[in-house]
C-alpha cells in the first residue's frame, strides 16, 4: 500500500515478529524525489510507537510526533528514510523494557523483560528488510533510533547493545527510572563508541496516569534525575561530550505535543555529521 504526501511517499509492510508469530505493521516514509534520485542512498531513522509518529487521529494521545511536517518544514535537515514500527498495544510495556519491573502500587502487577526479544526483531528482521528493499546507508553512523517514554527506554538499551549498528539516538522523556539500577549496572560494564550521537530530552512536568500507578513519590523529579544520570553515564562510558545534547524543557509535560516540538532539533542534531560522511 502506497500513500503520497505531496513529495513524500509512504509504504506499508507487515513483518512477522518471531516470538509472537504475528504480523507487525512497519511503515516507511521516503524522502523527496526518492524514486527519481536512483543513485542516492539515505540514512535511516527508526521510530518505536509507530502509531503515534505519523497521524494524530491514530495516536494514543490524540496528537502525533508530526514527522511529516517536521521534514517538510525544515528543508535544512538532511534527507532520510523514516521507519515507524508499531507497538503491540497491551504488550507494549513488556516489549519496551529489557528488565522486569515489579515495584508497583498495584498488587501483583509486573511487566517487562521482553525488550531483548523486541530489539532482536528490530535489528534482525526489520533493519535487514529495510536495507534490502530500500536504498539505505546501512552503516552505524547513518542509523538512528528514536523513542519516547518506554520507547526511550528500549532505545537506550538498543543503543548500548547494538552500538556497532546504531550510531544515533533520540531519547525523549525516558522512563528509565522504572529499572534504573538494572540499566546502570548494565551500562557500567560497557565501553561505548566515542562518536555515538545522542539527543536527550526531558520536561520538568513529566508523568502520566500510568506512571502514578507504578511509583509513589516525585515522578517529575525521577524523570529529570534519570535523564541526567544517563547523560553522565554516557560520558563515563566514553561518548565525547560534543556528541551529546541534553534539553530540559521547563513546563513541558509527558506527551506527543512536546516531543513533536523538539523533534526537528533532535533530527538536526543527530544528522549534523551525515553530510560529512
């Protein structure tokens, strides 16, 4: 199925997830003149929570990341192929967390632990498919991963686990406080590439209704602390300071409106060195 947005073309694929045997929708947004510029290859930016990325009408919150306007209104940003991978609805919290989380205010509630399998699906099924069917720059420096909230968590994990294949990250409002100790132990044992380019965003008024069922205390501060901790750990793990960007936005809440507002800045930052390679 193809759709055209003025000069942007979108294609839809259904790829089988190995551990569920179910098909997952993966949409591909192609840059301007992709069909005409047959000798041109492009960087690829992968988004989690694909339902929330393109259209407000299908987004969980009623607002999308507005990726299409971001690309069309900011022609200075390097051309790219955008890949939006749908989440699995009720299984989202399991798939986007590499560690189990049990410390909930709700008795008996636990989730997480499927993140490793989901990451394998992205890197061993989705990425090879995209690289095979589209003209991509498949190397790590031209491969980016972007996610928000738990989608940020899994992007952080994948950015470490698959650092040899993922060179750019956009981490928005990460809920890494859910398994902070486990992530910290994991990252402490790793040495990261100094040129991995990482954009970190967090608002000062983060937290949604789900968060309040998972943690007692100051959740807003937990979001900020977790993002600052990640920034510090990346430096300790070997990432050059010039390749890191952190934005703490006063008054911003936990939703797609804030993420859409900051997406152009993220794309601009992670793509800064693309044209030089």
